C-alpha cells in the first residue's frame, strides 16, 4: 500500500508548523502567541513537528507510525483547527488554516485506513 498521501500530508504539516515557529521566533506578524493557558507554544510546535517527522520516517505500515500520524495531526489542529475561524487574525492566516486542516484530515484518514488494512 502506497503512503504518498500520508507523506504529503505530514510534509505539509511540517512546513506549515516550521513557518509558524520561525515567525514566532522572528516576531514576524502574524505569529502564534508565545504562550497559551496550558503551555508555551514554541515547544509544543516543536513536539508536533517531531511527531510528524517521526511518523514520516516510520510510515503507516507500523502501529507506532499510525499513532504518531494521529499525534502529529491532532497537534497541528491546535494551530490550524476549526477554532481558528473565530481568531481575530483569521483574515491573515486563513491559507495556513485551510491547508493545515486538509493536511491533518488526509493524515488522519490514511492512519485509519492503514490501520484497517493491517488489522485484516
């Protein structure tokens, strides 16, 4: 089973989050806030990128790869999820939000699909 869709989705998430992290550190608007009520956003984005890279490396053929794909997609949705439609800066960030949601959906879909194939 080919995993090009999952590779493409993970790559898109990595690029989007790397750009966000770079904007945060460079102070280029619009950038994510330095902190949220639960955590500092820089380390969180770094962890989400790490999960996506690990998932890309392992692939959907392994249970660990599928788990990392799910973690990477859910981690990305903290930055690009539907809650961003209510963000005051949505007019500035909508391309990243829409792209991130599509990429996360593809990654989750491929993880579920690959899990069904390997369970059979």
